[in-house]
């Protein structure tokens, strides 16, 4: 989803998408900094030293500037070697030249948002860029046992359009990310928070299915759940019938990086 916060700061960015930041940490490991402190430390460290990491090649996270207390403007650059022809002593020779094409990343610490510039001349796949950022953030916070994930912010109208278009809704699967820094005030926010405190989950799913009569899945009953997910807090899968044909089975809000313990 194209996002507009602080647009006056980022006019030079042609096209960018918004992702919600989610950090998970075992709260019983008391020797670590908490996840909010760990993430802030990561951003502050980038102000001092640019970082290098490897993910199918050499990449760099470059600090550009900070706006106010919360907005950090970064660049994600990749190292590219290519042969460059030059004229040397009357002959054309090929030399190796190095360039670092890059895109902008904007982090808003308080809003728990990351804006990622889409530039296919640098990175063709935006999801691959997201995974690189997640990998880097997670690796930087490993010392504090923090796992990072990014979930795209989308338009909840897409979900309800699918529900309306179906004659019968047979299956709905709602997947939630752990609570982020500042939680929320709605019933579903409390549900997710309570379950996370009891279990420390990385993913939490609610699975509803009735292939015989169909589900009574109404906006009045589930609008808070879909609103939370569409704000970057998870994924959904929906299946049903239209004109007697199965439709759906589509994961719309996709997140896919998990750190595995060795």
C-alpha cells in the first residue's frame, strides 16, 4: 500500500510502500534489553557506523539523516561489479568497476512503520527487499534475542469485497503477528496481547470453517479483526463459493521471515 505519512519530507522518493514493524522477544529472558530499546539502539548505531551484511551478495545500510525524534532516513545499497571498457595506450581494455545502486528506507520509530522505496532498476522484487531488511534488523538484534518481521499495510476493503462477491463463505483463517511496541485499545488487540503473554507466540491463528452451510461471517462481528490485520498485523486466507465454483484460498497480507535456532 502506498503510504503518505510525512510526505513533505520524502518528495524525492518516487514510489514507496508501508510495512508495520513487529518485534518478538522472550520476556522471561531478563538479561536482555527489551525489544523497544534494542530497536532504538539499532537505529542509533546506524547513525554512528553504516552497516554491511550479506544476502545473495554484499549489501549496505547507510544512514542519511534523522528528522525529529522518530524519523530515520536510510539507504539500502547493493554492491555491483561490472566490466567497463576504457581506452588504454591505444587499446580498449576491460576493467572492473564497482557501483552501489540504492533505494531509500524510512523508519518511523513511534508509528512502528517502515517505508520502502520501489525502484525496479535497483531491486526487481519488493518482497525480496523486505526480507533483506528483516534479515538485517533481526541479525542486528540477535544479542537481545529479538526477532523482527515486517507486514505490509493494505486496504481492508479488498477483504470485504471478496466476502461480498462470494455466494457462500466456507473458510476464513486469520493469522496474527505478536503485539508491537504500543499495543492497541480494541477487543482484538487485548485478545492478541493476552494470548502472547501466555504463550510468547510468533504466529497466532483463528481458523473458522463450515463447508456444509457456510459461515455467518459479518462485518459487524469481525471488522476489528480485519482492520487490525490490514494495518500490517498479520495475514488472512478466505475460501468460498461463487456460482457453485470454489474461489479464494488467497493469502493477501504475506509475511515470511522466521529466524530458526540452530
